């Protein structure tokens, strides 16, 4: 069954403002009062899938080790990432990683075409 969805992105600040204006559609009181059994029953496991406990871990996520360095960036760029909320440095790293991977793929395709 296909869903007709339109994905919309909001900053954390925009979401807080929407909630303050009463635009939140979640009945948090009902959610807080739900038992674990009611929450479990409300999950559409066919759509969501089962949680893979074998993939769960405690501690830092696996991946390449990070290297701490001093980096000079434009103030507005840093401000924009910080406005997105906690984890902004991780998001900055993800953007850089995406660029690096795209360049590597381009280089690989260029070598194949030669």
C-alpha cells in the first residue's frame, strides 16, 4: 500500500515555535499514560519491521575514529549547523563525508572511462 507523503523539514527552533502555538498534533498526555503493552500493540511491525537486538551496542557508534583539529569556518556556516540543534558537528562531518564519497565515486568513474 503506497502512502501519499510530502516530506517537510523543520529546524528544532521552528518545531518549538509550532508546539508553542499549539500546532503539535501529538496527544502527549495519552502517550504518557500508555502502558508498555499498549505502546507495543500500537506499532505496525509489518511496516516498521522488528528491532534487531543483535545490532544494538553500548558506547560510541562504530566507525572510523575521529581526529580532533582546529578548523576555521565561516561564522554563518557554523551558526546554521548549530541552529539545527545538538549533534551539529556530526552533521557537519556527514556533509563532508558525502562530498568526499561523491568525489571518490567521480574519480573512480573517470578512471573507468579512460
